């Protein structure tokens, strides 16, 4: 760039740890044994959850939970990992590339 001014960019490590907004979809196939465990995990990480919608999908015999989340990738990954580790629970997440420009560390 002119005048020796280089644009300020964050290191890859910093960018990856910035807060992301995303969606987490959870399908619980064994509600009777897993509902309490799922709720405990969601409560532990409640500060990451912006919104939550839970639907008992009776026709399919499952419960579906949709979460809107906001947090750093490490914590969001830990949340989805704990949920996905429960038998009878299936989890998928989608995180945006949006990173809060004020959250540059």
C-alpha cells in the first residue's frame, strides 16, 4: 500500500477464536433417557444461546431443537461435541463467517 501502511489483519488463530453467530440443530431420538442430559448441557452453556425452539415431532417420534448461538468457535465446538456425544442425539451446526469487528482481541 502507499505510504508503507499495511492493512491490519488478525492472525489465523485470532480470527478462528472470534465470536461467531450460528445455528445448531439437535434431533433427540431417545427423549425419555436423553432429555434431562440435553437440558443440563444447554443450561451449562446457556450464555452461548441467543434463542431456542423445541418441537416434539410426534409423527416421527423425535424431538427437534433449534438453537441460535453466539460464541467463539472453541466453546461452540465443545457444546456441539457434548451434545453429539449423547447416544440417541444427532447434532449439526452452521456457523457464519461473520465475526464481530469490535471483537478483535
